[in-house]
């Protein structure tokens, strides 16, 4: 994926698009706006802002155990305001 973007200017690499996609798909890709280039970083999926905390790990563990218990008992599973 990173080969499709010219990181120096934040625009699509036209040559790579042409070599790897049919014309219609390349056109569709070109219509996808590219945001600001930022470095990758590690993020914890269990929190909105990606920061790992013991609290968020505990919450994820409790959520997993609740889902397993609900599955075994045939109950629908709900997690912190989101239906799974």
C-alpha cells in the first residue's frame, strides 16, 4: 500500500497505479483523498485514543469473559454501549 503513495508530496504514485490496476480501478483510487502524511505509531485498540492502560486491559478481559459466558448460555452479547 505504501508504494501507491508518493510520500514526498502526499499524492498518488501514478506509475504504480497504472502498473497494478486496471484503468477504472486506478481512476477510483485517484478519487480517494489523501490526508496529511504522519508516521505510524503503536495504538491500543481497546481505547478511543489508542493509549494502553491497565484499566482498559481489565475492561477488555471482562468484556471477553462476558461474551464467552453469554455465548455458552445462548444470551445476546452487549459490550460497553456497542452491540456485538
